[in-house]
């Protein structure tokens, strides 16, 4: 079955650590996205990539970094510069301007 | 800035009633809209979409209405069931430098009472 997979489901980070969230898709989609969701809130765009080896900042990119070395993979690193990283992180992909986004099951990141 | 937003953050209904969730959008250039359902602790799932050249689209128990004159979108769920309890988001793919970014409103929490 085609889909988008995020791992891990739960992640704990100590103060000052960088952590990387994985996102893999086998839908052959060019476009991939990372969103952050806080309790009771909508989805805010962190980074997006429309093609391999290219990515763009979203609305809240500070303290995050990404790479897009392969079409299937779009990992997100939450750096120590992100002062409030506790949130639910969602990865998505879509196949064009008139298509819906497919989401992974999310990673819940908690700072301990 | 231009954004997608929702009128009501929470909607409570009785099982079997029809539910209507509303959404206002401000980007008059948008031509593709989507409704997603998000259950607790999970990623959003596609429900139904509509293009700007349409006023209405029906799916199984769901109908989306688009009023371009007042920039309003609604999701109607017929015979609401407890399994419909979730947060519902409207979204639009907003053009930005040749890309079309899924952009989400705040969401409405639908609570279905048995």
C-alpha cells in the first residue's frame, strides 16, 4: 500500500539537543511538507520541498532544518535553537496543485 | 495576510442530526479547496474536495458547498455518527512562487453525543 510514514511516534528531547524526525513516502509525490500543530490549534507550515535538492522556508522555519536528498525522504531536524519545540509534527505530501495532501501519523515531540 | 479561517471552534450535535461546519477564506485567487478530518493523535485525512468552478460536491454522507461571492465554504455531514467526532479543517492550496501550498484554517471540533 502507498502511504507516508513518520517515525518515531513519540520522541523526547533534552534541553540543548538536536533531534531528527523521519518522513518517508512511496506515493511518488514531488512535493513534501512539514507542519507543526500545537494543542487546539491548526497546522503551521515549517518547511516545504517541491523537488529533490530544493526546499523553502514556511511560516515558522526558525529553529528547524530539513534536507531533500531523495524524492521519498524529507527529514526534519529540530535544533537547539528552537526554544519551544514541544508539539505534534506532521509530514505531508501531494502530487500537484489540484490534489489533496496525504499525511503521516505524526510525531509527538516533548522536551524533558 | 490572506488566510483560511473557521467561524466556530466547537460544534456539538446529537447522533443522527445533520452537522454543518463553516469556513471563510480570503484568497480570492484560490481555486482548490479541501476538507480534512483529524482524529485525536492522528494525522488529518482527506474527506472531500471542490474546485472553484463548482458550487457543490457530494460524497458519501458529506457535501461541500462553495460560495465564491462571499468566499465561504461549508461541510455538511448527514446523519452524524459518534465516529464522526473529530476536528475538521478546511484548507486551500495557495500559490507561492510556482508552488501550491496546502494552507489550513484553525479547525472545528465536532462532538457527537449518542
